[in-house]
C-alpha cells in the first residue's frame, strides 16, 4: 500500500535510509563519511522532516507498506528558477523488496500529488545501481554535476522526465 508518510513512520524511514545507503554506497562513498552521514538518520530528525513535508504544499513524502511494515519511501519538492518543476529528491526501497514495482508506485504517487508538474529531475550518484531503474521508467540523462560529500566530490547524473513520460507514469 502506498500512502503519505506519517510521523509514526519516522523510525522506519530512518532505518530504511541507513540500510539502503549502506547497500547502495558502500565502496562508492568513503566509509567514514558514509558512517557520519548515517549517524544523523534519527527518528527525531525524520519526524521533523515528515511534519515539514505534511505542512508544505511544495513537498511531499510517501511510503510503501507491505504486510504492516514500511519498506520504502520517496520524497520530492517543487523547484523555483530551474529547468525542471519537480525534484525527486529521494527514493529508497529495502533491498529485499527490489523488483516488486514499489519504486514505480512511489513515483506515481508523487506525480499524482503534483498533478500539474510537466518536468522532473532526479540526481543519481554515478555508477549507482539505480541508474538502470531511472532509465527504464523513461528518464533521460541530461546533465552531470559534482557534489561534495564529506571531503570528496562525486559525480551525479541528472535524469530528466518530460511531460510525455510523466503523463505515462501517471496513468
């Protein structure tokens, strides 16, 4: 079941971030930096984030619940002064639930929430296992940029979704 995140989901979302980042980024991001970033993923921090999402008409957070367990989440926000209207800022599914269509369902929920959006971007760390997922859904790599994480810069690829692709995903 896909639904908007509630404060009660905070602990599960914090855990998902820790598990999925270790799965996706171990060996890609320096381990000490990864550990430091993940230490900040607390229930309290996530509670504040979910409250912020729910109080804003410019951002949204959705979770996927399977057999009473939160197994993934995504959040997105509207952009100002950008080539794109929506930034899909995060989407993470516990590894053992990959391949079940939950990622696509979460994106569809975000797109229904922001039904007037005509373009979207998602930034992905180069060589991330998820790059194939974003292209499979119709994303086209349009830009790259460097982002500092800890003391190092990492290359991110931007995958764009135009209005035609977004409309297909909404259906």
